[in-house]
């Protein structure tokens, strides 16, 4: 078998991170401009209308992959800029994340941003053992809400996401 030599790129890690950020940001801005005209959407209850609308977009496949990856990677860049005390860049990334949510209404995009922020400010290794109890508490709160208040907001926004039942709805 012939040996394949991969050429070494002379990128510094910081340069590579900046290039990745620019690719993600420009992709989200382009798709948001072309298909949704820079729509900001903040209602978590009618996202299925956005998803139904997004099915009719003829987004090139490569952009779909980049948009999917940006939902996970951009919150990490957001925290990276906060750690480096670069608030302007963090605000720009936050706006791009909200635009990304406005494209197809995937709640996971917003929840990943919130999870990244909460994780950055409040995560400690000694509290990992309480995560199971925390999820049990979330379920108990949802049960109390549905029993006494007769609403299903907590269940529809959080519990269904945790047990992956949205895949059954699609």
C-alpha cells in the first residue's frame, strides 16, 4: 500500500478557530438573508410552523451540514469569547445563534446556548452526582404543573426534549 503524506498546514490554532467561526457566521447570515430575510423568532411554541416552512427551502446540502454544526459549535465560540473577555464578539455570535434559530426553529439551538452559559458560570465537578436528581426534579415539576395547573408548558418545552420524543412527532 502506498504511503500517503498529508501536507502540513501552517495554521496557528487561533487562526484556524477564526476561520471556522467566519465560515459558520457567514453561512448562517447567508441562509438567514436568502430564505428568512434575517428573521428573529423568540416564540418556542410555534416552532413547528417554522420547521414546516423550512422544508420548502432549497438550501444547498453543504449549507445544511454547516447550519447543523453551527447549532452546536457557535455556543462554544460564544463561551470562548466570554472567557477571553471579548464581549463584542460574543454578542455577534449570540445574534448569529438567534438568527440560526429563526431559520428552522430548532429549540436545541437556543437550549445549547443556555446550557453553555449555565455550564460556564455554574458547573463544578462535585455537582455532577446531582444531575440525576435534577432531572427527576424536572419530571416532578412537570407532573405537578400538569396535575394542578392543567397546563403542559414544562412538559412540551423540557421533558419532551430530554426523552427525545420530538423525533416521534416529526
